[in-house]
């Protein structure tokens, strides 16, 4: 028996083969998704080619990294990111400044149009002083989360500041901006790519997922 779930505005998510004779798709199993995602938050494992340059501090020593090509063709539960996005959706994409060209390219590869800065995270030390990172030119501090859109996603709250001033945490850990995004865009269907912590109301994808956040 072949059961097909057809859901408004959905892609081929709902094909479950329950009989060996159903078709050539025997054995195939796809995840049903009733609705495409309207909000994406992503913090990619950028590949800096930093093995020699950054010693054991580099990202590639903390987790596997992905090239731009690999990120562009990323498959989440069997589907390309660009196929998971609703016609009116928004992407929040963390980038460092050296990776800015790749970040802009990734917006395009995932089917979004770069718009503007979402959040500018200014890192401080525990003491409250401004953190001073390394850098080939000036000593680095901020990391940015870009906004890119597909179509015209609704913006619900125009009072939210782009500046986040908070302590730096463990390697690569970003401030939790989920609630700000919910205020900005509403509690629409949302997913965090490369998540390390689960957040209520969000779907998530990542190979270092740990525990829930309140
Ligand atoms: C920059 S970190 C994300 C940090 C996270 N935003 C935080 O605040 O803690 C990138 C994450 O992507 C994960 N990752 C790398 N390759 C992956 C893959 N192919 N599939 C899923 N996750 C991957 C890494 O293990 C790492 O946890």
C-alpha cells in the first residue's frame, strides 16, 4: 500500500511506502512536513583552512567544518535547504568578517536575497571590558548575524535593536537570539541549522546537539 500525504504548500515530504510492491520507490522513507520553514537561523561551521594558521584554536579543531560548496548543497533530513524554505521566509546567518564573501554567497545558494545586518554582537569580558580578539589588521571583536529574505516575510516589531552587548562564551557559542527573532518575525515555523542547544518552539539540525535551554 502506498500512502501519500499531500499538504498545502508542501514538497514531497509525505511518501511512505508500506508495501513491497508499491512502486520503484520500495524502501524509500521520507519525513512528512506539513509546512515549509519560514524562519531559519544558521551558524555554519565555516572552513577557514586554518590548520596551520590558527593552531588548536581554529574551528576545524573543535568540530568538522564545511566548504561553501558543501554548505550550499546541505541536505537536512533529505532535502536541500533551499527546498525547505517557504516563499516568504527569512534567514538569520551568523558570519565572521573574513567569511563575509562566503556568507553572502551562501544566502544566494540557499535561495535568499541578502538584505542587511540583523544583529551585531559586541563581545565583552566577564569584567565588562571590551574583549580584544586576534586579527591580521585591527584586533577583532564583533560578529554579525545577517538578514536575507525570500519573498516578503512579515516583520512584527520594529523596535528591536541590532546591537547585542554580551559576554563571550565557549568557542563559537553565540548569544541566544531566538526570542528576539520570535519578536521580530512572529512564532512562525522555524529551524536552527547547526544548533548545539535545543530551544523550545524551534526545530533544529546539528551534530553537536546537547541539552535543552529554558
Ligand atoms: C559554529 S558551530 C555552531 C555554534 C552554535 N551556534 C552555538 O551557539 O553553540 C557549528 C556547528 O555545526 C556542526 N556541524 C559541522 N558539520 C556538520 C554537519 N555536516 N551536519 C550537522 N552539523 C554540523 C559543528 O559540529 C558545530 O556544532
